[in-house]
C-alpha cells in the first residue's frame, strides 16, 4: 500500500521538476510524536519541507502555499528529480555525519540572509529538531531494546554506538543548540499564533528552566498524557527530547 501521496513542482529558476511526498492522512495515527513536536512515520518526517535547494541548479526557494501550476499531482511528462535527491538537501540521514551536515545547512541558511519571522521560526524549529536528532532515541541504548527482540544484537550494538557518538556531538554543540532555542523562544513569544501545542514549555524544559515549565504546565486546565509526561521529565530535571507516543 502506498503511504505517501506524490506531488510535483518546478524550480522557479531552472524549471526542473521535483517530486514531493505527503504522508497520507490515514497514516498519521500510526506516526511517532516526540516532545519537541517532530512527528515521524517510518523514520520519515511528516512536516512538509518548505525550503528547497534545487538538485539541478542549487537555487534555494520556498514552497509554502503551493498552488497550481507550480505544484501539481499529475506526473509531468519530463525528467523528475526524486524525493531523495532534494529532501533534507540531499544528505544521508543514516549516520551522524549526515545529521551534522543537516545542522550546518540550517545554520548556513540562517546566516546567509534575514527572514520574515514566520520563515525564521520554520528554519529554527527544523534546526532544533536536527540537533535533537543526534540523540533523539537515546533510550534505545538500553539493553532492554535488544532483549525485547525488536532488533538483532548486531543492529542494536551498531545503533547504540551511533547514539553514544550522537550524544557526544550533541553536548559538543550545546551552545549552538541553546542559542537557537533562545532565539526561537523569543520569536514564538512575539508571535504566539505560530506556537504549536506544548512547544513553549518544551523549549523551557530543553533549556533546563524547569521552574518556568512547571508554571506553564500548572496553568494548563486539562492534564493530557503529553502534559503528564512532560511534568514527569521536568521533575527528574531531564532536558532531553523524549517520545510521547508511538
Ligand atoms: Zn533549479
């Protein structure tokens, strides 16, 4: 069964065709939600990539409010660059080198020019997630993830080594991570309409301002599973990203 709906769009500079993919709505229920708001399905991010680096001419452009004829669901009668050639700017996500390359892409975009707040929030949110990707599944290093039979010993050990190295890289880049989150926090407080769900308390938690998290969570009327989990991690003074559901 196809899990994604393909769509096609053209680079405004060289007119090359690129293939994009949207997760089918009925698949969203099977996706994993992380505390930083990133949603993954089968290891694919479900948030649409709005900033594109053309694989043909290296022109950078935005596809925010896609409308015809720039975007179509009809496969064009021309050469089409596949999704893998341009999503995440062509980097390979399966190791830490690729994850660091993605971070550098976002940092370069942010240094290269000024963006209106909405776009800067978008880029900084993706940069935040990219930093967190270095240690996103840190719980998988525990032996129980091998013992419960999801992975063979070889796969588990290889994965464990990658996460341990990712944790070191995360700590090494902590000041860049914190600078980005502080700026994102500033922008989101100025533009509350751009905030997603529990994004603000989560940013405070990842910045280790646990008193502020507690204050924001106490102000919420209802207690959802997500709120309870965040309160638990705050009590432990754990600032790492965690899996909310999946
Ligand atoms: Zn192009």
